[in-house]
């Protein structure tokens, strides 16, 4: 009796599930055919020939950070190589025109494009804002990116799709519904094994609140959530035809999560090394003031508070002896109101520690001013834990500062490494070690500092625009066959 009852319920359920699955497949296939038809109707040129549309998904293309430099260099590289390519940028920067965005790229990065770019302006960028998801932020932003990607796909169906900002959940959408060849440039994995270990070990960090670390139950629940998200992230990432990562650190995480080693390669981001090489390297002249310069966007993971606290400790303990006065110059981009509020909090921290007169904030400054500050600086400072790469670190080294970076991620594995057996810079981890190392750098003779600066400059040629162009073209070649 029970068996008959089970069969009478199970068989209709299986039949209904099968029908629903078939309907879903038919619906998705119909959407794909509709999108393909839409592409054919909209993209034919005047001579009947249609250009190859290569679209970059970069909702914050006007932000002015290292990721944006990669975007504009990638577009310029494709324009040099392929004549029949039209580049499209999906962006949510509706407060600027296409011309203003291109002008901003030239002003900030010294990058001039060969041909015009088509901009597709998206209205739903708010769906990927972290502030919209106070809890389950990773999942919320990822699901939001799917809706934003759908808006992008409806407005323009490309032939080749490249996610250049880390929204991996859009990749299956463009591959299976848009019928595109898909690639991605990963600056930073959305989730990493390091993030899992932080939760597992109940460490308090900017992305792991104290109320979670203090509760074993909340920590276990968050760990389950992270493992589920990591599984989903691996699934969507493995859909890519081409995967480019920006460093050895990112490579290790992506290989373990996506398991797509055959199509994954390291493409170091293009750093404007050449532009800084005209800054003369010479023994420092006696001066009444030395500057320590930090170059990074005002985001929580960059850990500007650590820079300010370490600098305050350096001044308080008078480790520099009779050295001239010191200035800490924080240079970075503000993307939105959240970043501006973060800067105001940093200024409050400076007042609290009594170093307001010694810390200078320079926000969204033009490239020439950035270059001038680096040319005058003695130390280049970087404090992000597990920085995926560190373009600012390379720029500081190319400009001739003595770099002091965090002992993790890209700086540790790829950048601040010995060159031909010689020291190229220094690494630190916490407030004390940063203060001690800054004091040590100032204690060196100007001749010794010059030697380190020269070693650093020689070592950064492998991060030049030309090297990026060569490796980028080699990596994306399968998308154009």
C-alpha cells in the first residue's frame, strides 16, 4: 500500500519535473536564438560587413584605479592588432559622457586609444554596490551582477565577451545565452582560500566582523556559506574559454577554485614604467623634509589606518633621531560617497593620533601631480594584506622610491623580490614592523638608498606596457580564432 502510494506521488512528480526542465531548456534556447537574431540585425555595417564586437564588462570604468589601466591598455592593444574589431565597454558611469571617460583615461593613465570606443551605459549598477547588501554581501553582489549582465546583454550582444572587473557570474550568461566566446581578467578572486581560513580561524578583519569571530556558531554558519559560494564561484569561472590572472598569488587561488589550468595564464598588469624612467636617480640632496607616499584607492582593504598608525608611531618614538621633518602623503581615487566618508574617517584618525599637520590627502589628482609626488618621495608605502598584484608598488619602484610593502600576495611573490641577487625593497606586516622598517630606511646612507632604488628600477621592466601587450595578445588569441 505504501509502495503504491509512493509510486503514485513520485511518478507524477518526476514527470512534472521533466516537463518543467524541458520547458526551461526550450525557453533558454529560444532566448539564445532571439539574442542571436537581434545581434545579426543590429550589427551589420553599411557595406554589409560587420565588425567583430569585443565587449568589456567594467561597470566602474571611470574609477581611475589599476583595474581601469588594465582595461584601457587591453583595448588599445586589441585596436593595434585587429583592424576589424570594435571595442564596447559596458559601464554604469552615467554621470560622464564617453568623451569624458576617454579623456579621463588619457589624463590619469597617459593612454591614448587609436579608434573610438562604443559605450553601453547601464542603469542597474546599484545592484552590484556592496552597500545594498549589509549581509551576504558576496552572494548579493554576484546575483546583482547577473541582472546587470542581463541588462548589458539586452543592449548589445557581442561576439567576444571579456569580464575585466571580476564579475564571474556574468560569464555563463554571455556564453550560453549570448552565444559569445568568453574570457576574463581576474584581478582578485571574489572568494579565496585565505578568506576561508580567516573565518575558520575566527580572525577579525574588515570582511569578518567581531560579532561573528566571537561566536563559534556564527563562524560555522559563515564557513558553510563561504564553502557554498566558493563552489558556485568555481562553477561559473570554469565556463571561461580564456582566463587571465594578474599575479602568482591570484593564479594559485584561481587554479584551486576554477580548476581550469589549461586555459589559465598569468598576464601581469601594465604598469606605466616608461613614464617614470625619466625621473633622475641620484643621491638625495640635503633637505628639510622627507616624504613617504602611498598610492592606492581609498578602499577598506587597502588599510590606510595601518599606514597612519605606523607613521604616528614612527614620529612618536622619534626613531628618526635628528632627521628632517617627515610628511605622509596619501594619494588615491574616490569612487563614491562611501570612499569620501572613508577619507573623512582617516582624517579623524589623524587628529586623534595628533598627526594631522604631518599627513596630506591628495584625492583624484592628475597623473603629472602623482608623478611629481613620487619623484620627491623617499619611501613608497603599501599596506594591503594579500594585495592581488600592486600596480602602485611597481610605480613607486619605477619612480625611484624605496618601497615598503605588505609581506603577502603579489608584492611578496612577484614584485618586491631580489633582482639578480640584490635587494629591491622591504616588506612588513604590522604597525610595529612598518614603523621599524621606515626608521631603518631613513637610517641608511643616501648612497645605500640609491643602490636599492636602482635595483628596484631595473627589476620592474617585466611589468611594462609592452610586456603586457605581448602576453595579453597571446592569451586572448583563442577568442579570435
